[in-house]
């Protein structure tokens, strides 16, 4: 569903439960960012993120995803609006708000001449946490970095450096973890380890917010989806509900003989010929009770159109994302 205004987006992003658990762990209201050049990177973003959920933020390059994350994490100063992290204002109570957050950025930024252990341990101390070698060891082992703990960062492969960034973000035991394109350009093994770690953290109550170009990952991992386009939050919805409401299904007849055109007797259905007339495709809304499929199959048979097979396909989250963005160009 596409939302017409930010009030609807805010309502959709609000927690469903009442009581003590209802306060969002991140509350964003009227957030804007306009750069010195005059470019409006964010336009009145309203969003509430629930404690313990995995929230996927999707959008084309330049849509504003990284700017939004950078503001919440205190890296970029907003032009307007408010952001509360577990009740702490990111401007007035920066230190308390930032201590709640771990950030895995896109860029590999760390001291190349330090060892893995020293780098991760220093990140913990930056947030005023007392030394805890047991926790650091657990993090490094979980990311397959334990054997590399004495190595300098500069000697590591790109994938291992990415693991160090994740370890740094987890060093101070944050309650909220931001993952900005965490698996972009990394190997399959790291992607697998990364998502195993995300599931483990979520089981412990950590809130995960991720941006990713691998929409199949968002489809597999996320509880809710937000779509940013040209600085605006155009959709916030439960993943399953989004896919049910916006998802389409296709029924494809694999024909025995190609058709030159769709017979006029079948004009009552949304039919398209594909593969040189060898496939007859019917697109319908999967949430509709009356799909018209039984009548369509009967009419195809009555018209003497032979088919070898029937195939159904459900729209993926990527299909929905592309459709949403294309509609707003």
C-alpha cells in the first residue's frame, strides 16, 4: 500500500501493542535534511521502530537511506525534526543516545596499523564500558576473527576487514544495531555468518535496522519494510502484509501451439502473450477471493486452446519494490 501522507506512515509504523512495551525504541518525527547545496536529502520523515524487530530500509541509490541512518547515529546534523533513541534526544542527550547504538557503515574506516583485538577493545572503551575480555572474545569468535586477533588490520582481506567493522559495532553491547549495506561486495561465507549473527542478536532483544541492495535478504530477514524514495518515506508496512496487499500472482499457460493474439473471448481477463505467443500469462491480485481462474481455464478449454502445463508465480519483494519506485518517477 502506498501512503498518501506522513500521518498515515506514522500510524502504520507505530507499535501494535499497548502498555509499557508500546514506546518505540526509535521515534523519528518531521525529520528533514537539506544540504548546503540546497539538495533536500530528507523530507519530513516520520517513523517509529519497535524494540527487538528487524527493520529493512530499502530505496534506490541516493534515496536518503544513508543520510537517515547517519542522522540517527549522530554523524550528520538534521535540518529539522526530532529523533529519540530509547527516549533520549540525539541532539540534547547525544551521549546517552549514541551509547545505545552500534553502526556497521558501508565504508571500511578503521586504523590499519592496530591489531584486531586492540581495535575492537578500544571501541568498547570509547563508550565508557568497563573492560570485558570475555565479551570481546565471544564477538571475535562469532565472526571467525579469533585466530586473527593479533593481526594488524592492514594485513587482513576485505572480507575480514568487514568482519572487524561488525565486531567494533558490537563491542559495547548496543541495544540497537544499524547495518548499512553490510554484505555489499562480500563473500558468501561472510553473508551467511552475518545473518546467523543477526538472528542471534535479535533473539537477545537487539533491534536491527538494515539497508541492503540484496532485496532477497530483506525478504528473508525483515519483520517490517520501509521504502525511501527521493527523500520521502513512501511505505512502511509489515513484510507479510505488504507482500499480501501489493503482491501479484501470475498464472501461465504453456501452450501447445503459439497464438498470434489473445482471443477476444478472453478479454475479460488481464492476459498477455509471451515467448512468441507460446505462453499466455494471467496476472491477478493474490488477496482477492474471486480470482477468476476456474472460469478462465474453462474458457481456454472451450476455445480449443491446448496447453502443456500451468505455472503459478508469486511476486517477490523485489517486484513490489521496483513497482513502488517506478510509479513515483
